[in-house]
């Protein structure tokens, strides 16, 4: 038998490579992100502005403000004033200006240039290392790392999401639409979590059941994958079973339209969701009539799963039902009221 | 003399009065004039219009059908299963899924590497003979996810390495200093306590130990098997012949290879004659075949196994809290029997409490459970104290308003615990990669995915991880 799926793509090395301690970098307990927004209580203007009326007595603006004003005059966009002045960048490469810096900044510059560790003679570290990195310390905050580089889009802290946003990124649409619909149809007395458990049992049963054999007289929808692909993709399996037996139309009985007290049978086309709904209800009705073999909670789910498999294998009575509806629809096609052509 | 009204009322009584509309009986004028005690009305009634039948429903209208019985709508008409079939279905253990992909990189465990420290953080396969033995001692549970994968494999987590260390300590102890190590496995629900017990049994099987496993303590105490007082016991103890026989057959089947090579060296006095030059497997089989002699034979087997020169023993139980209380059995004076008065349990408890030690060395393991555990305040308190002693923290004080079971506290006084916590992210990643390689997880297993699942699983709870990754959300 040829391999059902490309096994090589799945085969990936299992052995675990322990993360070396050197990779772990000490993170501050309080993660101080550079503040991108100003609180409402902040003074409107930076402290350097003075409100004196005489121009000559006003203090000189700082480097950034000056640059901003110059840019405004020139019609270009200057540096953003709310971020503060990047003094380090301004004095970069300017020896004379560097000498005038405060001592603390000079020290910082020197240490950066020499790029050496702390000066002490201790051979051991005084910082704590977590016992098992990432379990207790982070308290479930996953992948919460401080943004090391400033984001290129101003005003966005964690970067913009990549577009288009996937459909299941929304909490309310996280499940596959078919799974969602079937779960809701499985639900009794509003017990959604019971229905969800049943749904997961159904999908697990589909995963563990043997590969179905397709009956050629009951073809599945065109474009269906080979049956060997189905068990490892149970959602596809479910969708395929439902879509294959879904009727294309329903028969609407128009009372009194045929005359003589007989209802007129009018075929009405169904939308995709309606087709699936009809198919699921047929399958559920057929599953209810199946023999209940086990006991406990999973019985109904198992019967539904067996019914789905028998649908794919063409053994289910649901196919007869679909056939009957289609036959009636063909017989009554003369009753279809088409919009009048002009 | 009755009044006239009363007489008139009596004369209007009719046999089929109930068939009139209720308003009729209240309104005297509309009551049909029928002679009293007459059957003519019923006799000459229209035979076609049957009683209770109104006009047939109008065509095209739906009527409410509330019939019960055979013709009721939507009834489950399937044939009912045979007795015992349902339970067999429910308790079935499936260890293989032929649809799952075979993991090429999966290495097998063997006798040499099973206790190795290098296994930590790897998923390793179980060899077939060990799987059979574990199945024989009912170590696999229906709630575990074995049925989704091609063949049984298990993750060596941090706690597994700890258990391997314990086994190594027992094996490496010199002659005369044999160790009996006792541990109670505690941890959150679905954190992998039963699986860790299974891993311990697996290691013991691979290291040729003798394994005695009580798969579920609940089965022993719920009074589903027969019991009888043990003669000449004071205070009265109770034997469970059927259960002991089943246990002996499990021991014989699971430890076949080891027991076959151990001859009977003592001369036990048994109710059933033992063939000469028999081995321990034969001894156990005789006990399994004769339930009435099962307890003396179990004792004889135990005496044989604790003779010098025999292999180490592992004694394990799951669902510990069920035996830390009264059992469902009743004594002759209709008092509940404490679980410690059942011979099998008292045998286990004497080893768990350290009262009896294993002369050839061994491991006594007990796993608690949080899914189906009756409350046993004494046990919970003792284990909490033991946990705080081992892992640090404030030792709790006994709540004086709770009933204390002295027998339980005395047993668990100096027992040590082994806490089964959550997986680390590396272990979780390894497990998820195994899921992906088996074809159960579709999609890329990267850092973000692992972190998401690890967090959703309550910081790496093993069972929850399986649930969020491959069970509930496919």
C-alpha cells in the first residue's frame, strides 16, 4: 500500500534539545516599556517652555524642538517632540559635545564602548536563576517578551497584525463552520458543552475508524480526496459526509394552488447552510434508530459517527431519502415559478 | 328518608356519564334523558363512531402524537445488547490506531536504557511484551489517550526520572541494606499520576522485578465481590476470595517470565496439594483456579517472594482514597467494615506504612486521584503535611471539628509524597511534536503554538494538554 500522506513531512526529530542556560537572559521583574502615550495629567508643554511674553527672555528650545521648528519651516516632518530627545544619538561622534554630557551618561557611553561585563572580580553570578525556566515565574503569560526594538509604526505597541486576519482569530468563529453548525444541531436542552464533548467524541471516532471503502454507485461530491486521507482529517471527513448527502432542494407544498384541495408541490432550492442542516437532521434521525451497543456517555456520539461512516460508504438510508426528495423535485419541476422574462 | 334532590341526582346517573362533556353534568338542562341503569344507549350507539375518536384530522395539518409504546415516533427501536456487553464496551482498552502515522524516529525502551537519565524529555516506545504485561495488570486506563496512536509510547518527564532514580537506588543497594521505598503520588486532576504509576510498573517489568498491582482500589471496597471472615483472626479480618484469585491470575500472567524461573523452596501447608518441584507460577495458578484457597496461597506466594535471593518487588495501588475509609461491606453485627480490615488491603497498608519491609528491596507506590475520590479528611491532611514537609511551606493544622480516622493517620504518618506537577515547556513541546508526527496535530508546532497550548492546559497539565491539542479541538 502506498503511504497515505507524505509521511516525510511529518517525521521530525523527537529528541529534545535542552535549552542552554546561557540563552536565558535576566528579565526585570517590572517590565518597563517605553511609554508611548502621555497621561492626561501631564503638563501640556515640556518643562523648557516659559510663558514670559518677551521673546528675548524665553529660554532657548532644546535640540529636538529646534529641529522640529526648522522642519516645520521647511515643510518637512521633524522629530516627534513627545518622545523626548535622543541625546545619545545627537552627540554620537561629536567628541566636544560628549565631554559636556552629565557624568552618568559619559559612564554609560564608556561602558558601551569597552563592551565589557561588570568590573567586579566575582567569578560567580549574584542574580537568581529560575529553577525551571518559564513555569512559575511567568505565571502563564506566554511569550511575553519586551519589545527590544522600537516598532516602526508609531503608536502600536506590539506591531501590527499580518493581514488578512485569519477567520478563526475571532473568539466567536474559532471552530470550523461545519463543526460549529453540527455542534449546535447536536445540542439538546441548551447544553452546549455536552454537545461539544459529543462532537469531539465523533471526530475521535472518525479518526480511529478504519479507512472507508467508497461505494461507486453512491458517489461523493466531486473533488473529494481519496478515502485514505479522511481518517487523519476528521473535519474533512465530517464535511464530506454531510455535503455528499445534503439535498439540493426541498419541496414546498402550496396549499390550494393545484385546485381541488390538493397542495401544489413546488421545489425550492436550498442554500449551503440549509442543505447541511437538512442532511445533519437526517443523519441524526438515522443515528437515533441505530442499535445502542455500549453504555455511558459516549453512546450517542458513537452512533452518529457510525452513521457518518456508513454515509460515506454508501450504506446509509439517508441516501434513499435524498434520492426521494430529488425525484419528487424532478417530478414537480413544472411547478417551479420562474420570474417572468421581459 | 333521602331528600328529593338526592333521588333526582341518583336517577340521572348514567353508566357512561364520564363520556359527557364536563359542562353537561353541571347543567341539568342539557343532560340527555336516559333511563337509569339502562344499557340501551351504548348498545344502539353508532358502531362506526368509536369511543374517544373525533373527526380525522384535516388534511395537511399536523397533529400532536404523544403515544407511548411501539408506535411512538422517534423511539430507539434498536435491539438491546446482551448482558455484560455494554460494560465490556465501556471498559475496552484500545492501544493502537491504525490510521495514525508511524513515528519513524521513535526509539524503543529496553532493559539497559530504561533507567537512564538521558531519557528525560523524550517520547519513547514501549516494547510489546511489556505492553502485554501492563495490560495484564490493568495498568492502562480508558481515560488515557492510548487509542489515538499507532502504538504505546510514553514521555519521560521529570517525575519519571525521579521514579527511575528510586528504582536504581533499590537495585544498587548492597546485600543486607536492601531498601523499601514508599511513595504516594499526589497532584492535580489529570496531571498524570496514574500514568506515572504505569511508567513505574513498566520500569519494574523491564528490570525483571515482580509486579503486584491493585489496579483500582474502588473495586476492592465497593462490595461487588464475596467476602468471608478470616478464621482465627482477632480483630476479625475478612478475605475476598474471588478478588484474590483474580489478583493471583493477574500476577501469574504478568510476571510469567520471572515466576517460571523461581522454584518453590519453602514447604507451605496449603489446602490444595502442590506438585513437587513446582515453580511460583504454578503456585499462583493453583490459587487463581481455586478461589476458596486463594488467600493462603497468596500468603505462601508472598512468603516465597520475600525469601533471600528473590527479585525486588513493586507493590502499587491506584485510587488510594477509597481504602482510607469504611468499605461497603458489613460485619455480622451490621456495622461497616473498615477497609483496613480486608486482608488484601491490610497487607498493602502494612507495606505502605513501613510496618513491614521488603527483604529483597522494592517500591511501594500509591496514587491518589481527584476525579473519583470519596472524601477522607485524615488522608488529605496527612498527605498535605507530607507535601509541605517535602516541598516546603507552612504545615497545616488539623481542623478539630472534623472527624479524625486514627487508623489512617497512623498509616500515613511518615509516608513520603511525590508531587506530579505540570510539564515544562520543553516537555510539552516534545509531546506536541510527537502528536504532530503521529498525524494527530495538523499544522506547525512552533514556539507560539506550544506556548498557547501549554497555557491553555493550565501551565502544562498533561491531561489538559492532550485535551486541548488533540481531543476537544481537532
